[in-house]
C-alpha cells in the first residue's frame, strides 16, 4: 500500500507500530499499513532489521519475517509438500531437499511409518523412503527410472 504523506513541518508525529513511541528519526519505514522506526521493524526469527536487508518483508500468523526465514519456515508456498495443506507458523515442521512437511506427513512412501529425528531416509524424485524401504535399485547401486537425478547420499532427519 502507498503510505500517507508525511510532512516535515507537521506537528502530528507518527507512532511506531513496534515500540509505540513517536518517530522523530530522519527515516521511517512503512509496512503492513503502519509506520516503524528503522530499528523496530525486525524479523521475528533472526532479529535482522528489515530496512537494512531489503525492501520487502513477509508476514504470516502475526510474525514479521525476512525473506530467508519465511522460505525456511514455510517453503515457497507455505504448504506441506505431502498433503498440500497450509502449515501454521507455530507448528514444527520437517524438511527435505527444500520441501517442508507437517510432522505427521513426513512418512515413508512405502510403509507410511513416520520418520522422526535420527532416522535415516532417502529422498528420491520427491518421495521419502525409510532406510528399510528404499528402492532395491539403490541397494544394488544401480540407477533406474525411479532416479532421474544423481544419487543422493543417505540423509538423516
């Protein structure tokens, strides 16, 4: 949105949405329909001052995020790669090869057992496999039609 004009000679001070204080600084930021001190508009995760690292910020579930943390938390879409449903900001997630999953959806494609931290798994063409159910072609060290990308090493949750 386009911010309302701010005039230097005006006695009406803008209030910071972060701290609630008057903004008398030379520079101020306008985000999410509010004005902010440069020091107050920070990423909820990494605390980086958003005015210093770019010209955009992201918001979801009441959090203000830098681009890196938004993608880290929600992936590019903010949806679970397995079920397609959105993932609330407060929910813990599992990740594999840049994809994000609900904890309950991070399961082996064959046996449907949930993969938990410490489990070894294989990620092949977007599918997760527990160590026991990895495709036989991988056990023998051969590539077949299941694997179009170079062989990925075992991964650990």
